[in-house]
C-alpha cells in the first residue's frame, strides 16, 4: 500500500503547542509537509501567553529531520490570524493546508455563565477558525488548491452540561465548514470538520482515568491527515474520531408532516407524533435540496 505523503505542501496548524494540534503538526511534518506551528502558549482557559510550546514542537520536528517554523500569535485577533498565514508565506512561500485546532475552555453552568466567558470561547474557536481560514482563503483560491480542517466537538454537536459557550462555537463550526465546502468547490478547496475525543490537558479531568492509554491523540491525527491530503475528495463533512473509531456525523431531517390550507396550533398538537418521526431521514447536500420536500408539499 502506498504511503500518504505531503512533500511540497505547506501546512498551518493552530494551537499546535500541545495536545491534538501538536500531534497533527508532528505527523504532517514527518510525512514531508512544511509546517507552521502556531500556539499562543496560554493555559487551558486561555490565560497567559508564551512562545515556548510552539518553539518546543518546532525543535522536535527539526530533530526528526522535518521542516517547521513557530508562530506565537493569537488566532482570535485579525492581526494574529493574518500573522499566522503570513508566517507560512514568508517562510515557505505559500499555504496549502489549514488545520484550525486552537481552543480554550471556560465551562460554567448556563445560569452562571458571564458574557465574557461566552465571548472568549466563541472568539478562539469560532472567530479564530474564521479569521485564519479567511487569511488563507485568497491564497488557496488563487492556487486552485486547499485543504481545511476545523475542529468541532461531540459536546457541540450533541450538547453538554456547562458548555453553552463551547457548544455554540463548535456547532457554529459545522455551518462554517459546510459553507466553505460549497464556496471552495470551484477552487479545489475541501473543508471538513472533526469532532474528536482524546486525552489532553483539556480533557484529563473530564474523561475516565483509565482512558488515557486508549484515547491517545495519535488516534485522531490520522483522520486529520487524510482529510488534508490531496487524495481526499470529501468536503463539507463532519467526522467523529477517537480511540480507533471514525464515523460520519450528519445533520438529518425526518420525513415530516404537512397540510395545505390553514395551519392551526391544534394541527401542530394533533400531529406532533408525526412531526417527530425520525425515519426515514434525509441528509441534504445544501439548502436548495432541503427545500425539496417543502416544494413538493406546495405543489400538492
Ligand atoms: P490543548 O489545550 O492541549 O490544546 C489547545 C491548544 O490551543 C493549546 O496549546 C493552546 O495554547 C492553544 N490556544 C488556545 N488559544 C489560542 C489562541 N487564541 N491562539 C493560538 N493558540 C491558542 O487541547 P486539545 O484537547 O488538544 O484541543 C485541541 C482542539 O480539539 C480544541 O479546539 C478542542 O476544543 C478540540 N477538542 C478536543 C477534544 C478532546 O477530547 N481533547 C474533544 C473535542 C474537541
């Protein structure tokens, strides 16, 4: 079987000083990519900053014979995100791959969550992914090639106590990814998202203690590496990955119920069961396709 290589490709990995991002950077570099290792170097809540973590990963890559450069900027600011991409252009002359991975946690029950706790988490995960992708986009478009992976989360897709900020950002990334999939299609740009589970400093007190060995970051990176390879044809998709299992996650719609003419509140009550039927469900490629069943109903 042929090995997947990234020779000649330039990758930007955000939040690559620790955890999943570090593993993505190491793997891509080991397979020939030139890598920008971005990391602000703060703590799990995003407090503080240090150039150390990104630099350490760069040294590790170089020690293994790879090519990498560190960038310590904050992806949540316009200037920081531009500087991340500029580092790739200045050091390696282009950018082909963007892995939006940087993230922080500010968990709090919704009752106690402050606007600052909400905004700061949205800023890093959602706005940061937008800003870095946006800085790279003109270059990807111009060269007619690009691969983007955004990092969502099962907590965002399915909901989790104490994570209204995080879940909002992570579900937002699904809409973002799907839209980039559509807008990038003409330009050879594929954008996908992952919803990982792995043992990192972000999850070490949330996952069961015996999970460390089974939920290594090395069981997430192969999916990311595949999605950013030139042979990957999928776009706009979301995959959950962890512990050796990978599955596609879909936004689906049930068969629905409808009537022509007036619609009353009582109609809704009386047909609630039919409205909530889940099977057979549909997975639509885009909003035009999703309008299909409605158009059918309007023609009836
Ligand atoms: P981690 O805390 O080890 O890594 C996150 C990295 O992002 C850190 O090195 C941090 O310094 C960096 N970072 C934070 N804010 C930044 C900013 N503004 N600019 C640049 N860098 C910044 O955590 P982990 O687990 O590796 O998380 C990576 C991504 O995976 C995150 O987006 C996280 O939400 C997501 N994720 C992780 C899961 C897991 O099970 N570990 C589950 C679901 C999602």
